[in-house]
C-alpha cells in the first residue's frame, strides 16, 4: 500500500483542478492585460479565482494578489509594508517558530537597520500575549505570526492578536502566514483584523508555483519587485493564468464542505495519535492536543532513533512522511521549532511529522499504525541510545 502523509509539504493536484487548468495552457492562453478576446478570457478567469479565494477568508476580490507562492507573498508583505512606512517606525515582532520564509526576511531587514524581536513560545508552541504587548513600542510597525505552525500544528490566537494591535493609537500592521492553516482552520481577515496574509495553492491540492498575497484595501505598501506591467503592480510580469485558475478551483473544492473535510481530518488525526500512544512506548507528541492543534498535523518524537532512519524505513513500506521542518530536511541540526519548544536535540532528531489531507482514509491510517511499531522496534534494537534514558 502507498500512503502519503506529507501533505504539509505539498499535496497532489486534484483531478478537478487539473481539468480546470488544462484549457488555459492550449486554448485560452492569452495575456490578461490585452483587450482582445483571448486576453479578456484570461483576465476573467483571474477575476473568478480572486472572487473564489476572497470568499474563503472574507476578503474583497481586489485584495487578492497572485504570486509565485507563499514564500514570495511573505517577502512582499513584510518588506513592502516596512519600506513604505519606515518613517513611522523600524520595529518588527515575530516568533522563534516561524517558517524560514519569514525568519530569513526578518534577518535581512535587521542587516538593513530594522529592529526585530523574535518572541519565545511555550512548550506547545503558543506565544504569550502579555509578552507580545510588553514588546510593542511606539516604533513597532509590523507583527507577523502564522495562524498554524507548519511543523507542530499549533493554532495561534490570531484573533486575539488582532484585537491587541487594534487598541494602539499608532498603526501596527498585522501579517499572517496562513499557508499551513488555510483550508484546515477557519480564518477571517475581518474578525482577526489582518492587514496582510500569505497563502499557497500546492498545500490544498492546487498546483505548485502559485500563491496569494492578501492586502487590505488602502494599506500603504511599496513594491519590492519592479518589471513589466501586469494586472498586479506588486507582482510584475506575466501572470501564471493556469496556476491561478487551479488555485481558485482548489479553494472552491476545499471550502465546499469545509466542515466535513476538517472533521474527517480531525478524526484521522485523533485515531493516529491514540494508535501511536497505545502501540509505541517512549514517544512524545510535539505541540498541543485537541482543538488547538491543526486537524491535519501529527508530530511525534520517537526516542532512541534517528528521524531520517524512520523516514527511510517507512518509505520502504510505501509511507511518505517528513522529518523535522519541511524546509530543513537536509540539515543535520535540530529543527528550530523543536529547539524553541524546549525539545532536547537528541530527542528532536527522532521527530517525524505526519500531515493529513481530506483524501486520506482510515484504512491508510490502520496500515501506518501496523508498520510504525515494527520500524521503531527494529531501529531501537540497533541504536546505541536507549529510549528510556532520554
């Protein structure tokens, strides 16, 4: 049996998404800035996708800008808003467990003279709202916090953060990287008072190479990329029309029966957690339990084994998973998220992330729960480290 449990890294494109995209490669291939019919067909398709995605987050269609992915959206959001507003401040707040596409941008801005605070988190990955308030100064321009941590599934209180920021006399922009949470947990840009947000198509059974940058109307922002005219001044160049169509279709599919999809993933998640803890000794669940955990995320540290060995042995059994952060799987140092929540390096190295989708089945989870105990038992036999000593 083949079981794919790395949906937090990427997902297979849904058949309906592929079918929706195909005409825009060969039949409706026009450039959307031109007025002839082929161009207008492309422009209309982009507008349809804008509207479809906007409905899912309670935004206006014109506030949806298409990018090459969430990484680019994060970069445009953070650099664009601080560059445009630097006369009002130079301070950014984020957390120690953000995706590298956030952390690397913040590190670059520090080199340019901006000040960045990286908030610590507790052992489940939650930020302290009181500490957030204490960190805010009159020079604070931006707060950037993911709604769901992509590695351990922690659902951060973004609505509470939005309320806190709204109470300040000076404007503090709020950016949310929602790539890991989109179509898994509800997000409403109005309720959470979000000014900027990033989404990714390939995380929700859409195509790779296309993302969304949500920009609240009238938010002052400076372009960080300059080039040929397009429909979006913040993202110059020819639009990826097939990809944009695919993203719109993927969003429609994900949110048509959203509660049903989420409940299905949640049921599989809890079934998986219960099964692991009943069958495998010396394990630690990383991140919270219950409602404050993404319905699609399960992350365990298997003590006394190396995560890479577990990954490879599961792969030999047809099971695809991730070890550590999805963006750091080729590194030997412990995941920055595991370090931030206080997991010892020797334990962090044995961490495996399993991420679900609405297409996974109970039969697949049963199969994985049969395989994992055998894999862990065999690896522990040859390990020089005893799990009970960690």
